[in-house]
């Protein structure tokens, strides 16, 4: 969709993701930003005045419900949203499990999800880094998929889970086509835990 309310959902590799996506995504959209960014002078003021949505990570179910309500308010004004459903950046570029917030808002507002896969930004600026590193040319790829609408049938919870799982499957598939490493995060973490136990 070119206008109206919908939700961009992208995997998240680096702080520069928002700059990369801002260079390719059309229109005026709002994005979900962790609340700590709102406290940075100038940047935080800009984010608040521009109507971007503060997100409290790991603050409990009441805070999560409040974030979903803020998402719904943006959508009710006819504005698109950009959300990183992993909830944090990936340290190795591998797509993590998705949280439910974006999909709860999409189901409640009956708006589509537009899936996005990106790859390469975790090498451009790794998690914990304060700069872009040495002046080495790096390749960044972005792929945007077709809109995914919420299922028409089922309970709200079932529809949220179905949309989340369907979106993640599409993003994983697109991520693979642009050169991304696709590994089941749960299996990888279980394997790492087994290695540590020996």
C-alpha cells in the first residue's frame, strides 16, 4: 500500500537500520523507538515532536499493552508504522523470534503487515559499537514483500499468533534470498547451552 494505515515489519540488525530503511521506504511513517532514545537531547525531542512511538522493553504486560495502544492510536490517524518485531538488534544478523505487539495492533486495527528483510547492517555497525568502523565498503540489501492481511477467522489471540508466524516465515524466506543466514534461533541457543554444559 502506498498510503493509509499499515505496519512495516523488519528484522533488526543495527542502529543504522532506520537510516537504511528511511532511504528506501516511501511516505511519512512513524516508528517504534526504545524509550531511552527519547531521553537523548535533540534526537529525543525530534522523535517525540514527530510522533514516533516510545517503547519500554521488558517492562511487563501493562507496559506492553500501553505500547500496543499507542500503535493503534497512530494507525487510527491513518499513519503507517515501522516496527522491529524482534524487539532488539541481532548481534550476528540471524533473525530472532518475533514479539506479538505489532501483530496485536494489526489485528485490532485490521490493517496489513508489510514484511521487510534487510541484511548487512550488522557488519556496518555492530551492536555495542559507537561508529561505522573502518572505511571498508560493505553491502546492504533490503527486500520488501507483499502486504499480509490478518486472517478473517479465529479468536483474537489465534489471529495474532498466525499473523506473527506467517510474517516471520515470509521475512525469513526473503532474508535467505538476499544472502542472510537463516538459522532457527531457538535451536542455536539450545546448542550453545549444550556446549557450555560440557
